[in-house]
C-alpha cells in the first residue's frame, strides 16, 4: 500500500504552528506504525524535507516528494490546484491524505481530507477575503470528493456537516495527541526558563495567536478585574508570535494600565514550552472558536489547571479537568482566576484530573485510528 501524506505544513510559516506541529507528530506516529508493505510518501513544496522537524527514525521511513506548483500558470488561480493534482496523481499512490488547508479539488487518486476547523466560515468578518474564499471553496470540493473526511473534534464534525453539507457517516472524528515532552518540569528548569523570558512567578500563561477570535480583550479585562479584587503579584505571560498585532496588544495593555503585569514573550520554541507551562498557576484559553485546542492538552499534561472557554471544541478537550467560563464575560473570567488562586486544593485536584485526561490523547492512538481508516477505505469497508 503506497500512501501519500500532505507535508505542505512543514514547508511554510506554519511549520512551528498548529498545522505544522500536527503534521509532524501525526506523520511520525504513522511512520512508526506502518507495516512493511506500507510505503509512506510525504509531499512538500521544498526540494528537501527541512531538517529537525521529524525524528530521524520517521524521516528514514519516508519518501520525500517535492511538488512544483507553478507548472500550470496558464490556468490562472486554478493553476496551483491543477499542478498539485498532477504531482499527486503521477506518483502511483493507492491513497492520498490531505492534511493542510487549501487542498486541490482535482485529484483522481482516492483521498482522505482532514478538516481542522471552519473558522473562516463560522466567524467570517475579518477572516474571509477573496483569497480565503477561494481556498475554502477548493477545500470544500476536495472534502466532498474524498472517500472519507477526518475531523479533529466533534465540534468540527458538526460544522462540516452543517456548513459543507457532508453527511456525518462520511466523517471520522480523530482527536489530536499530546507529545511525550509535555510533562511537569523540574523546578530548576522552570526557574531558568522563566528568567530567560523575563518572567517572575506567580503568573498565568496564554499561548497562541492574537487574532480577534482569541478574545484577548476580554481575557485582559478579566485579568484586570482579578487584580482589582485580590491585589497580589500575578503577571500574565502572552506567548506567541505577535507580528502584525504589536500595536493592538500594546494599546490594549496600556489602556487597561497593565504595562507592569503583562509580559510579551514572542515566539517560544517547543523545547521551552513544558517549563513555561509547568511554572504557571493556570493556563488561560478564552478563545471564541477552536478546531481542537492543542495547547490546552499540553498544559494539562504538564500538571497545570486550565481556565477555558465554554465554546466550540474546548469543552471536548477539557472535560471536567478544568474550569469553563463564558469567554464574553470578564466577570466570569475574573471569578475563575480567583477560584484557581484561592482554592489551592481544588486547583491541585483539577491539575491531577488534567494530567489523567491528557493521557487519553496520544499521537499513537490518532495514528492507529487513521491507519485503520486507510485500510477500511481501500478495502471497501468504510461506510461513508
């Protein structure tokens, strides 16, 4: 069985973000489980697989296939999609698994399509422009033509069924996993890492983007109310690449008088994340919409209680292991922070529940489910 895997997320700016990390961890787990008769071919847009993104063991089991997407320029906006289909269809595959967004709808090769989220179509507004419309249409048509669709959460499955009109029986829900590096860090490592990022304890931690759906305004309002009600020395660490949002974030922080309480770390490489999670009093995710919410799992695996939105896929990930609030109510956010800091017994119990829950989400389990789906599709057992 010759299976093509979509490695475009390892070839662009997303390689250190959600899609890139999902691609790398899933491909590694699939490579580890592939049997002798399985040949995995990873398709990317660079001549070589970028070093350091996959384990040496996984890279050795993969065939890298560079795609040239400029070969059909005569077709205008459809050119890259036609070129991608030509590259994939010419590789002699039994099945192709599309993992990234913006998939070609012109494949003749049997395919699976993973859908991470439909943020652009759910929230619209600032997310939906001419370019995003085009690749959302392409992705929808690719999903409709696929033998099966993989959704990373029940929430995404419902969105795909409701917005794209794909029947639920054609959609398999396969949750993401948490990598083994996410576990409680030693105190010495926590202190050393916090020092490098200009962080002093106690602090709350946020990790992610800074676009409107991340709900930064209400998170900061809730943090401000918490400080006004209890005082104390807590800081809020905002971790993530804030390129393009610097002015917005700084204006918001200054408007709320939080210059001495908010620390912008910028991008944090993965090797530093477990220590930053471990040192926090709580991890905050007050997003209005997530396709899955992987940082929540990572924080829980590191033994940190979480304060999260009662919205989209987030309750699926957190379960009863964290505190869920209305993300549009700063008063609820502040009350959650007060509970997490005042009731230390509850916070320790929540952290323990979080570690136990995180153990259920592994990349090995995700890869096993997807490998089974490959077999079911190719052998005609998939009901979709």
